C-alpha cells in the first residue's frame, strides 16, 4: 500500500485581547433586505461559566451542543429566513442556471487506479449529479456503481462513493457508499467483470479498505467499533480495528486494541494495513488522528493473518515519516526529519531505519509531496510554489531526472503499480481542468487517457498572477490572484484561505472558483501559514501558539490587494471552510473593518469546545486540548466565538452547515451565528442550512451549485451591485 498521511480532518481579555481593529457600531445597514420580514428571534442566552487554568470562560450557547429539538428548530428557522433573503435577490434564479450549465458541461474523473488490465475510476459525466464507479478494459467502459440509480431507489436522498479499492489482479473492487453527506460508508465488493455485488454491504467502514491479499481473495479494512448504549459520542472513533474478510465467512480482527496480539495501539489510533503488490513485507500503520507523522511495523505478507506473527517496529512518529511506498524488498520513505521541505529515503526491508540512505535530498524552495514506485523507477511528485515538478529515479540508480509536464500546473493525484513501468497522473491548473496522462518511460512521452470531458472553460479569458503579501512580522506570504483578462480598477474580489494540517492550496482547478470568475469576480488564494505550501516550517509557523499567523496572513493579503488597487474594503470578501473557519472567524473579529463580507463554510468556530464533539479527539494532534494550559491558551486564541465583541459592526457573513456533518458538528456554526447576531451588528448574519448534507463531502453537484450561486449572489448584494439587493416587493 502506498500511503501519505495528508488526508482524505481545535481567557480572559488580560491574556488575549479582543479584536484590536474593532469598529464602532453602525446605525443601520444601507443594503438591508426589503420586504422579507423580520428575522427569527435571536437564540436564547444561557450562560455557562467555567474556570480553565485560572481563567473564567463564559459560553452563552453550551446548550446547543445537545442538538435538541429546540436548537434544531431554531437552526431550521434561521435556514428558512436565509433562504427567504437570498431568494429575494431577483437575478439569483438566472445565476443558478448559469452555474448549473457551467459545472454540468464538465465530465470529471477522480481516484484512478489500474490493475490486471482494468482501469478503475470515479466519473461524473456531463450533466450528471453524482460520481459513479467506472471500469474500462478490453471489453469497453461500463458503470459498476450507479449512484443515480441508488438515489432513485431511495426517493432522491443524496448518496456518494466515499472510497474504492481494486484488487491487485483487477478482478474485484471494494466500494464504500454513504448517504446524506454523513460519510458513514458501508462496504460492498463487486465482481469487476460482471458488475455483480458478491459480498456486503458491511457497515462502519467509514475510512475504507486499505489492502487486498496478494491472491485478491481477502480484503482488509479499518472498521469503527460499535458504540454501546450510554457510551459518549466522543468515543465514536476510539478502538477501531483492522479487519480481514474473505467475502464469505464473517470478518475477523487482525490488528487493534481488541485483537489480543500484534502491535500495541492506543484507543485513539487507527490501525491500518498496507500490502503493496509484489512486496514480500506488509506494513502496519498507526494513525494518530489527523497527525501526519506515522508509526510503522513490518511483517512478512504471508504472516498477516497469523496471530503469532511478530511485527517488527520500523518507524516511530519522532522519525517524521509521512509517506511510504515499496517495490519488492525496497522501501521508500517521505520524511521531513531535518528536512523542512522533505526528502526521500531508501532502505531494504528487514534493515533498520538507521541504515536508510537519502535518495532525493531536500532542497530549499522545492517541496516533495508524494512518492510512487513503478517497476522502472521511483517517481517523485515535487513542486515549487503552487506548481508541480515530476522527478524520476531509475531502478538501480540514484540519478534524478526531471520530466517535463504537459503544461504548468499541479499534479492532484498519481498512480503507479510496482509491477509495471510508468505512472498515471492528473494534471490541472488554476484555469485548466484536470486531465489524466499516462507516462511511458520507453517512449518518454505522456499520453492523454481520454477519460472525462472538456467543459466550457476558456483559460485565455483570465490572467494569473503570483504575488507576495508582507505579513505584520515581515514574512512574505504567497498570494495567487486570478482575474478576468480585461479587469481594470477596483474589482469585487474574493480571497480564499485555509491554513491547517499542512494542507496546501495549489494550482488545482475548481468549478466553484471558476464559476465566480466567470461572473466577473477576481479570485485570490492566500497561502497562509499552517498550510504546507512552503513545507513543514510553513505548517509549524501557523500551528499551536503560532496559529495567529494564519489569520494575520489573510489580513495581510487583503490589505495588499487594496494597496495594489485590485479591490477596496467595500468589495473585498473572504471565503474558507472547516478548519479554514478558524481563519475566517478570527480574521473578521480582528479586522471587522477590512471586509465587505465573509463566506464561512461549515466552520470550526468554537475550538474551545471542539474536542468534546465526536470528531474532536482525532483533531487534538493538530489543535491541542484544553486539558493542558498551553493547549487552552492556543485554543482560546483560535476560538471565533470567544472573540465576538458587543457593539462592533462586523461584516455581513453567510455561515453554512449540513445537519449530517460528521467533521464539524452543526452546533459550532450555529453557536457562531448566534453570537454574531447577539453582538448587535447591523449587517446580516445568515445561517444557511442543508438538512441533507454533511461537511460537503458527498454533496451532489446540484447541492454544490446552489451553494455556489448563493454565495456569489451574497457577494454581489453586499458589494452594492445594482439589482442584487434582496427585495421581495419586486
């Protein structure tokens, strides 16, 4: 199994001051909706005060965390009012049609893998709402899992493929499907030739099948424990197991806290098994929630199912290894140990990590992202800034070759089989949709796989600028700006930022961005610290006690664009989601005067309380815990709700959540909306609710299109574009 830890997932004013750039409360909102009626009553304030590390902290909306019927009713009322306001924007209906026609013109492909002469991939065909699982072989291309048909069988309820894994001989494929954006996948195994379901469904396989046995008869997968009555929701992801299944008898536990044998796992760790085709050793992984660094053991593949097998410790978390691949008895590792931009190590199976040699050294300015072993070479995916490089180290050699890519952009994913030569990758750019290419090392050429469909996107209509914004501590922050080619004067500008887990915003194509750009909106990507754009040091520069750099970097990007004349405070908007909600919430509470509006998607807004949600414990490695003094201080600094101040004019904000969200519990966005509404700000605080969605993963194209149209309309309204003010009397 090839593996990278980057995925497929949180005081008093004397300690940390409130918003230093607070603005006085404005008298009213000159762009207020007309004729839509009064908003619902604000949420009840029921303060809970506790003392944490000597500091009293008050939470006015703790009761919402139970998501009791009264809270859900308040949220739905807010959602209904938000819908009423947005639907009163006269041009919205036409905008929705334009967005739908644009996104529907593309045929997107994702998750490509190829075994046994068969190509497997997910495809959302032009005009389709969902990704289906496809297989292509000598007999043609056919659909293995039809999500649209599944939805028709369940009255249109959204369903989605969360993951799939083909067997090494290409005869079978295990597929995880969930409903309503819940990500709670059940696994079914299909015959790749006939499309017949041959085993399953099996529940609680959210995180997927991770390996097949070499003979393609047994599938291995991580399975969540079944919570017993009375057990807290925070135990949802504890004591998961790595199970094996021969598709006929019942699954059995191979690794984990309840296995009674094998490596020792903590209750919080996720046990994973990796078996690379053709390799003689299997790898046991211990994943510590969202932490990137791995803990690994090795054992002969033939002994995986034997309880007496001795798993030999190989890599500890302190070794800073974040990725691994194998070819025969060669092991390749991606590590940032003494290498902030990452290096590639090589070691023979059975030898200690201390004997590893550096195959690809770290270089300043070049970040290594991924490794993929093929029979002819080790392929290394690296990049400078947001743009990819492809390196090749021939088998038996240490010579590093750079392969020219078909065009400048970013490699989103790559697939290689260590039994076959070459590599398959998907390449896109800010303005060019992904294309799958297969590299032939003999011909030294790329071939377009001709899967997917070109959409209605004219790359020449836009210009891309790679800029730098100076943060308040003097650090230069990368800033990408995409504008209509003829843009002149201050433009409505939307700046995106994230800044957690070392996740990078790179030169990948997005229909969401492109839809906004086609509406005349300039689009910026602020590559804030906390992300991985410049490597591990950049990530750590926005983590823990350094987290404030994340939102300060976004503020610097906004100020830079205003100084350049690209936009103005009345036309500057920011967008982010999930952990990017920390960035959004703290930027707007620090500098409420800087932004015309904020689009806050499924935001992590209440970091002081996040660890008490079901998905909270796995996120402690990234954000810390209130159970330590430093953790509390860090989390307080990140907490948007604790920094909302009464009597401040905050920018207009649209906050979203899905009622089935398994990653950021819906009460976090709800509490943030309630706190902002109670602040007395005259600008709208809208809470957009989708009762059949989760975190956005698994949402249909229609759901995403409607959301995109809503926030584009919200921006045009708040920027004062004539005709876009909500007016129900029209």
